[in-house]
């Protein structure tokens, strides 16, 4: 609960009274929702019972975040064939 309070205070300091489409109230509810999810993963009871007010965050898989330098790169594009010359006019 202390961590949620600290994160909510940080969000309030950062957002002030909120920005278009994101209020400090929504941010607090989201933080409570995430805290409840983490409690469940630890087989502990929920604390807040908050719903996720930021549905777009469902697209962000926070559990899959990793250090950029520790993960295997799989998104590089295949090299381009042909030649490149910097002497040509664009």
C-alpha cells in the first residue's frame, strides 16, 4: 500500500491535475489494479478491488519487460541487396 501511495504521489507530481484523457484518479485506480494483480500472483488477497480504468494498458505486457541488452534480438530487418553510393544526388 505504501508503494501504491508513493507511485500515486509521483503521478500527481508529474501530471499535476491530469492531462487530456488521463486523470490522477484514473492513474491511482490503475496503480491499485496493478497492485491487486501482483498480490494475486503471490497467492495473497486483493487489497483494493479496483478495476482497470486504462484499458489501453492491457496491450502492454509489463510482465514481459526485460533488459534490452539481455534479450535475444529477433526484430532486425534482413539486409538490403544492391549497392549504396553517397556520391549520387538525391
